[in-house]
């Protein structure tokens, strides 16, 4: 009789434990389906919609809205990573989704915009430049996906705030920079297919290179300068509202100018190390 009672109690305890485990699994699934966890993926998909919309505007030869859609995709790309870290929703699925979206928004969409805007006049040679840009975008993303398990952001950290190769949003900005400049100066010079093709090939080469590129992701603002940074941000917003094309052109041009400055900064320590390694002579 006592053995039967113990067996019944053990069965009851096992059932209670099983019920608690089921409740825990349901809770975890509900947490995974929470709105906070979905925010980064929603932002990523909005970036995809922006890139696809840019292609649609390009087909309609609405260059202004096409560039705006590319800039919107850049903003969504910047926000989804921050949202993932804020809500603790950084996952392998999100990383793969972000890569696929980047290929469309910053690889295919800028290539189609620039081809229809200028490179179409070169015929097959212009299309080849676009294909090179798309291929280099895919190669960069594949390299990032392989390395992401070891080091996220392709080497960009707080101690070393540099990307390895030109990041895809920056490459897209460099590709559409001639289009932005044409909004202010006209199409006489910057729309020349030869010039635009050089820009596309240069952006493609920088994407797949191993050169250090500047990153603003890990820029640290001291507490003493945060008020000044807030004022600067408000001023930047005012510039975007009143002079959007000139402001965006200035941003992309400043980033392009920062590339050689970054290369020189990284080369100087190497040169100094090489000089220190040389033996002294009389």
C-alpha cells in the first residue's frame, strides 16, 4: 500500500514537472513573438521596401524620389541594428535577413538607378559596370556572413572603429553621388557615362578590398560634448529640411574624403614600425 502511494505521488510530481516545463516553453515562445523582438526585422523589411521602391522610381525616371528611397533604406539599415541590440533581439535569422535586404537596397537598386540615369548610354559596357557593382556587393555580403560568426561588423569595434572594405550603404551613397550632384549643378559634367562608370568601378573595388574604412557606429561622444552634439544634430536636421540635396551631397562627399585620410592614418604607424625595425648605421 505504501509503495502504491509513493508511486502515485511520483506520477503526480512528474506530471506537475511536465506541466511546468510546458508552461515555460509556451512562455519562451510568447517572448520570441513579442513586439519588441519583431521591431528589428520590421525595420529591416522596411529597408527592403525602400530599396524596391527606389527601383520603381528609377523605372519612372523620378530620380529625386529614387535617391530619397535609397537614403530611407540607409536610415532603416542603421536603425535595425540598434533596435536589435536595444531589445536583445540580435539573432542569426536577423543577420541573414539583413544581408539579403542589403543586396537589394544597396547593391541592385543603386545599380539600376545609375544605369537608367547615365550608363544606359554606354550600352553593354555600362551594364557591365552595374554587374560588377552587384557582384562585388554579393561577394562582400558572403564574406561578411562567413566572418560574422567570428567577429561582427567586419572588424569594427569600440577599440578599432573601422570597417574592412567599404560598407555597402556607403558604396550605394558613392554610386548615387553623381545623381545628387546633378540636382544642384545640372547634368553637363556628372552625368557623363565615362565618369559615372569610373565611380561605380571604384566603389566596387573598395567594397571587396581589405582596406580600413571609417565607421561612425562606434564613435563615442564625451558627456561634456553631448549638449553640443545635440545642437549640431538639430542644426543638421534644419539643413536637411531646407537644403536636402546639398546636405546629402556634403555628407557623402565628407565620407568619401575621410577614406584617404583613414588610409594615411593607418599607414603612418606601419611606416614608423618599419623605421624602428631598421638597424642603426654610422
